[in-house]
């Protein structure tokens, strides 16, 4: 087999794998299946496949999401897919859910009372909704009184928000800049001072991936 | 009244406080506690007036504000002025700042949601995301350790499928569990068995519910039995052999 046909073969295999699978497939996993094929070659295959889909044009693409690759439809076709599912597409998250998720995403693993401490309101109902929608999961129990249940975000969380991993989110100290950009008054000097006292900058990425637990 | 803005949109006492601070262009690091407490309490009155559900969280914050206010009114002792004096507002300010940060993070997530809401992935087949290398190959054999929850889960799948075509008009249909029991027994008669979901070829909610109740009754009276092909597979129903003499 020439190098050229070999590459085309890889491309087809990867396409088949992604087509058959219904969750993000990691480079590592694809590489394992293809007997340790170089991950850069895999990336190139996926890049070319996407270029072909766009050229054709097809109504789908390979999305780079949740630390893996998965087929998705293009936004232009949302209208029709919604008709297909009718009322069965989950509704948008409420403000309460978004806030709760944000706190869990940044503080995970965190207990219910840890979330409540930030929001200042009871979050029982919201936590239940988020568990039901598989956006958070129970990550164990804390050491505190009553060994509280701890929550963490899921792979579905990353997928839902189109994130590759948690570090795609702005760092907690970058949020101040975003606030400033949106013209919400914040005094630079003091804000910075607060940063260091409240959220010391971590040496290592603040997040651990799901798998490491 | 200037307070008729999105009452229901407040996500709690901290959110309400942030709103009041912004509304009055108050510096978060130098909150005039007396003013803000007054405003806050006025708001609570309004919530009460509108009979909106107001959690104890709002009351707790009111108490906190009043406590801070009274602390600030107390004369400072000379000794304290010499050393670092702790501003009674400090804890509240930190909470407000922290909450505001996460509110912004929620805003970021909201934007991401906007971008992603129109992208569709293949629906995951029951939590397959966690497949790992060391996972056992699926056992295709029949498992007997099924319980009511497994059945209910299958039932939900059928109901979910029906919901797509759910007819909202209400018709009075005489569906008795007995009729459905007969129906199930008839379907299973002279067959090795059939899949749970294939029982439901008629797709109206009352029929499905009747079917399900009938099924439970038949299982209870041991006329039929069920098995599952694997952990997430279909449920297989078959006639229980009446080989004992009890009948």
C-alpha cells in the first residue's frame, strides 16, 4: 500500500469510528484502535474530513468537544431537527441552574452547602435538575459534618457548553476583566487586591480531569 | 414605583443586593449600610405585597444587614482604632464579590449555551460515555435479576416514544386492566415470547398504561415471566410454564 492510499484508509476508518460512536472519542482511543497511529496523523485526517464535509457541503461536521471528537449537525439545520424532536428538546437552563453550574464547575468537587454559601439561597431543586440532566454527578463524599455529598461536572456538561475541557472556561480571576468589559463598575486596584486574597492563583491548572479521580 | 423590574428574576438576596448597589451606583467597597438596608427592607415589603414566595434566605440577609448597620453605629473603642480595625461590612463585601464573580461565570456559560443550543449530537445510548478499556464485554446471555425498576425504565422508554405523537384531546376510553391482561396473554400465546416494547403496537397513553398495569398483575400472579438480554437491553416476556399443580 502506498503512503497515500494508507492515509485514505486511515481517514475512512476514523470516519467509521466517529460515525458509529455516540460520545466524544479521544485521540488516544482512536490511536489505540489504529495500533498506535500518531495522533497528529489522526488530527490531520479529521481536519481533512471536515474540509471535505464543508466542501460538499454536508449537513454535519466533526466537532472537537469534551476532549474528543464527535459528529454533530450544523447549526443551519437546527430548525428541522427541532421539528423532528418536537417538544422533546430539553429547555434552556434557568439563571439559577447556570449560576449553580458555574459554582460547581469552578469549585468542584463541592457540596450543596458550598454552592449555597456562594448563592445565598437553597439549591436543592436546582441540583436535582442538574443531576437529572446529567450535567453534574456525585463525585464522592466530603470530610465535613455528615460527610456531605460532593458534586462535579460531567462530560455532558462539556458537551452541552461546547467546551473541550474545564480550562476552556475563563480563569476565576479573568472574570473580573470580563465584568469590566461589560461596564460593570469594578475598581481595578482593589479588585486585584481582592483576587489575591480570595483566589490565590494556582500554580497548576485548577481543574483535574474527570479521569484522574 | 421604580421597583417593578423583573422581580421574579432575582436569584436570591445577594442578587437583590447587587441590583440595589448598581441601581444606586454605589461602590461595592464602601456600602452605605443604612441606605441599602432601608432599600432592601422596602423591597422585601414589596415582595410580601405581591405575595411572591420569599424564602428565609431573604429574611436572613435582612438580619445580617441590620446587624452590620448596628455594629457600625456603635462607638469605636480607642484601642481598636490603633490596631487594624475590621470593617463590619467586610464579610458581606467578600460574599458579594464572590457571588458576582460566579454570576459572571454563569453569564459566560449562558453565552456558550447560546452558541451550542443549535448543534445536535447523536443521542447517547444510556451512559456509554464511560466505556473504558478494562470494561467487560457485554454479556449477551439472559439475566434473571430484573426488578420493578428495570421494568419501569422500559416503560418510560415506551412512554417517551409515545409522547411524540401524544394526542391532547381527552377521550373516554373504556380500557380495563382485565382486557389488557387478556390481550397480553393472547399475544404471548403460542409464542416463545416477545420483547416488552413490541407489546405496545397501539400508541395511546391510556392503552399503554393499562398494558403496563396488566403486565404487572400478570407477573405478580406468575402467569408470565420476564428477562433482560443485557444491562441496557430489551426486556423479553414469556409465558410462565404452569408445570406446578397449584393451578
